[in-house]
């Protein structure tokens, strides 16, 4: 299983300069290769990446001698990046899934065609081959540079696949991807249903609530101010760069706050429960609604789901997605009566059949739990409290041993 560990670096000023140079080499190489490709196309030819790479290596000593100051991985990987970008463009063209442009591109290319990389707008990053670096304790060895201090040790054990050094909000990071042995522990926890919402981010069927901290919303004033400032400055000027760095730091801080609360939420649930019932919300569809879009993206339902899926796999649990059309909110979890005229604003209501007082979110979570167990076992569950689950059931792969389970249909685990 591939996992990546992102570690912040503490480079000296000289090392930071090396990083900037390497990123510059990577960007230059990408732009050079794209320009060559376009020129060949104008002449009615198609060049392969291998050909371009050979040509680049032949001329670099004379024409671009400064690229020799940094690791050769920085330039070489860019040919793969460009190749992937072109493949992607041709695939979209063939499938007819090119993005729609509001106005024609200045370079006259079609939507989805690779763009030149910009110093101002693109993230600084460069790639390292697995045989060109190693991490030892708090030290990362980079070719032609030496040892760079890392704020923490690499916590993943296994075969190192690759590394990428990148800059974000004035800090340097390394992302190391590692092929870790896939050992799935046996989970002894119970079952839970989860209702995701905007008022309360997550409510469990046991009534536990996780607050929606609305990180973006809280910092919106600052972002607006900085964005306005940026748009009023001369692009590329000293003040523009200063303002741009401030805005990046604000986004970085909000991102960290959001990551922190989401990871705490998903980890605590994944550790406690082996089977997690989760509503398969249509986050993309909700984003299309302009009034909801900001709140929905701030709550990051998609990221919550992604984290539940991979973490639960690591802990030996299972996530059962429940259809988004399943009426979790308007069904009474005690008797099954359906309140057809439930509005979005009704936070609590009384069941007209059994008289139970229903709290919207917790009721939905309990219904999701019952539905998840039904999907998992194929048996409708009446009393679902204290249900324990035999783990591994229904997971595709070597552990799927316990008979037919209806939850393995293709599509249920697609993000
Ligand atoms: Zn009822």
C-alpha cells in the first residue's frame, strides 16, 4: 500500500536557495519540453518524450549549464509530468470531457491542454528518485546539497518509492512516498451510523456530536481583505509578493486548522467502531448550489469520506456507504413512519405514529446505522444496539471469507 508522509524541512538559507534553483530547473525543463512539442506539432510532427529527453541532455551542458548545479532528477521527472499532462488532454478530448472555458485561452490552445508553468502562479516543487536520497533520523540527504534537517523522523517503514520537495506559504516540505506492508489488524469495535451536516459536522448514532468549526467562514474577512489588496497591486512587484505571501500563509493556516479537526474526528470514530455507516452524499452536486457551496466546501464532506475510507481500512474496519436517496432524515427510527413534509429547517419533530420525539441529526444517524447493517448482512435489523461485527466480512481481498455479503457491489467504495 502506498502512503506518503509530508515532513516540514528546516533548510539553511543556502539550502533554501538550492531548493529554489531546483524548482526553477524543473519549471524551465517543463516549459522547454512543452515549447519543443508545440513546435514539432506546428511542423506537423509528433515527438516522443524519450526523444525530447535525449535532446535536452545533449544540449544542456552548452545551453543551460546552470541546470548542472542541482540534482538531475529535478529536470528529468518533468518529461514524465508533461507526458502525463498530454495523455490526460488527449484522453479528455477523446471522451469529450474537456473542461468548459468561460473565455478563450490567450495562447489559443483548447481547454485542458498543458500550460507553461509560471513562477508567480505555480507551486514550487521538484522530484527526487528513490535511489537519489535517503532519510536517516532527522536528516534528509539530497544530491549535490548534503543533509537537510527535517522537523520529524519518517514514520513509515517500507520501501521508499519517491520524494518531492515543495514550498508552501514560505515553508519547505518533503513528501516521501513509501510502499508499506499491508497488514490489516482485526477490529473488535461495534457499529455506528454517521450523519454529516452543516449545522453539526457529524452526529453519531450514539448521539455524539462533532462541531462544525467553519474555519474558512471564520477567516473570510482576512482572506477578502488580502485578496482585494493583491488585486490592486502591480503583479510581480515587491508589494505584490509580500501580499501574496500573506494570503498564502492565511490559506495555509486555515488548511491546517481544518485538517486538525477532520483528522481528530475521523480517527476517533475509526478507532472505536469496526463498521461505519456513512451517507454517500453528493458533494459535487451540493457544490453546484451557489447558496450552499461555501458552507459545503468548508465542511469538506468529501475529505471526511476519503479519510473514513482509508483509515478504516488501516484499522481493519469497514465503511458501508448508504445510498444518498435513502430517506434517513424523515423516517422515524423507532417505528419506521415517514414524515413526508419534513423541511430542511425542522431540527426536531414528533412522530405521528409512535409519538417519539425525534432529533433530526441523531435520528438520521441511527437510520443510517440500521441501513448499513442491512446492506452489510442482507438481514433487516430491528434492534441494533450492541451489535458486534465480525470484521473483514464484505471486504474484497484476502480477508473476505464469510460467505456472500451484498455490500461488495462495484461502485460502493468509489470516491
Ligand atoms: Zn415513530
